[in-house]
C-alpha cells in the first residue's frame, strides 16, 4: 500500500496542534530537528488510528468459504500494537484466536487483519479482546469463538506504577467455548510447543 494514501482529512490541522504541543512541553518547534516533527507525529498518529476507517466485518465476509470442517481452528501468536485510551501510550503483545466453524471458514490472514483493525484504535485491552471475538462471532456465525490477549502496557512501564514485567491477560468467548472443557482444549493447544515448520 502506498503510505501516502493512508492519510486522512485533518492531517495539517493535527500537525499544527502538535506544533503547539511541542511549545507547551518547553521545546522550540522552529529548531532544525523539530521542524518536520509535528507533521511526522500527525502522520504516525493517523497510521496508529487507521482502524477507525476500516471495516473488520467486511474483511471477514469478503473471504468466507463454505466448508464442512467442524474442529477447532486456532490462529495464535498474532503480534499487535495498540494504544490505551487513557494515556495514548502503546500496549502490545500477542492475540490468540480460536473458532469452531459452523459451515463457513474464513481466510486465516483475515483473522489477523481483524486484530490489526481493532488494535489500530484507542483501546482498553478488555474491549479489544471482546470486539475481536464479537466481530468473528457475528460474521462467521461459528459454533463458538474465543480470543485471548496477552499484553504489556507502556503506561504501566514508563510512568505511573512503573512495573516493567507485568503482563495482562484477557479473554472473551462465545458459544461452545462456554464449556470449560472446550476452553481448556484451546488453552492446552496454546501452551503446546509450536512445531518448527
Ligand atoms: N482495565 C484496563 N485498564 C487500563 C488499560 N490500559 C491502561 N489502563 C489503566 O487505566 C487506569 C487509569 O487510571 P486513572 O487513575 O484514571 O489514571 P492515572 O492516574 O494515570 O493512573 P496510574 O496509571 O495508576 O498512574 C490505570 O490504572 C491504567 O493502568 C486497559 O487496557 N485496561
Ligand atoms: Zn494507559
């Protein structure tokens, strides 16, 4: 994708606000190293929030295939970066998604794309987890879906409580994953060593 096409309306205005922010932080936005910084930051922020302009439901429905497979499909270790809505600082980690189809499967990459879209919005980890689950549930209408996210929050590392090693785990599930036995199967497959292929 041409990066220039990712930028949205309001870019110049956003940059002018960041110029003001630099001044308010005690910097001189006219010094050489900072002259282009407001525009760089504005572009970076538009990229980090591009999920507002993307439709995750469409991504899934565009690659829906009729298939009889009715065992668990797991896409694990999906790397993501997001920003917490409280401090606008990054949180990042891995998302693991499982679903049991009900006549339809979707392209595997589309699961990762859904994670990507919701994570490119201001989030809390719990909502991110739930939105991914709900989107897959509503579009694929599977027998069940479960999402687990493990993440580190920069707002807990760089500031505030300053805990460097804490990891937050969240989960959301529907349908057959209501049964403990099914959730345990997913969790044990998650813990299993991936074969190197
Ligand atoms: N539940 C949840 N909390 C989050 C997430 N990201 C950041 N937070 C928390 O949001 C809370 C905001 O609390 P406030 O007391 O309003 O803000 P604060 O004074 O900056 O809090 P501290 O981080 O404790 O200094 C903090 O406890 C953050 O750790 C998230 O994804 N989920
Ligand atoms: Zn935060």
